[in-house]
């Protein structure tokens, strides 16, 4: 994604959402890791998070994007990024779907458990917008629904990220 596209973000189709005025400038650096499976859906969360970060005073230059092959690969990269000392928080985005075999439950548990372990071991907040819908079908109605849903989840994970950073800063304060 071209970071110069901000201060506008796309949500869903080609609709531009203007960024609201910044209330304060933030100093934190955030990494966003996205699984590449269902990229058109997952990147909706990334783009919405970027737009919300910008609205809250975190510039696009303070957020670094990483794509990994699938959700299973997210925790290891999150751990390396957390240990690097370059990021104050990490956001993970992915969509793990039930493809008709039991594997999706294993993948989901491994990813979420791995992300929790990373944040507890490194003291760097790791937030998840890795979702596992009970039902997912590749027809246009579901694709449209999940694209829109990931916009909402991207905004929510950005809020949670910044609130967590604020709370941790207050504790250290």
C-alpha cells in the first residue's frame, strides 16, 4: 500500500473516508502484520486501522506493514518485531476460515495463544484482529459482509491499541 495515500483511506469499494483532524501528535511506533490469505478482506482491517491511527495522531510513517503467507506465520514475526525494540505495539490481522476440515480450529488457537505469549514474554502489546467466522462462504454476499466487518474490526483494533499504550504509559508514569 502506498502510504502517501493518507490522509484518506478506502473502505470497501472505492469510497474515500476523510481523516478527521488530529487532536494530538503521538510518538509511538506500531507494526501491523497481515496474513495474505483473503488479502482483499484482511487489508480492509489494515487500511481502517491506518485511517484510525491517523485520526488519533499517529502518522503513516509511524506504522510499518508486514505481510506473511498465512495467520499461522503471524506469531513468529510478532515475536521478532517485539524483541527488536523498534515497536511500541503490534497489531495482527487475519482471516482463518473453516475449509471443511478441523485444521482451522488448530490454526486459530495456535495464533491467538502465540500472540498472547509474545506480549506476555516481551512486554510489548500485541493486539488481534485475527478472526475466525463460524461460517464463511466465498460467494459475493459473504465476501462483501466480511470486507465491511474487517473495516469495523480495523478501527476497533486501532482504538484498542492506542488505549492500551495509554494505559501502560500511565502505569509506568
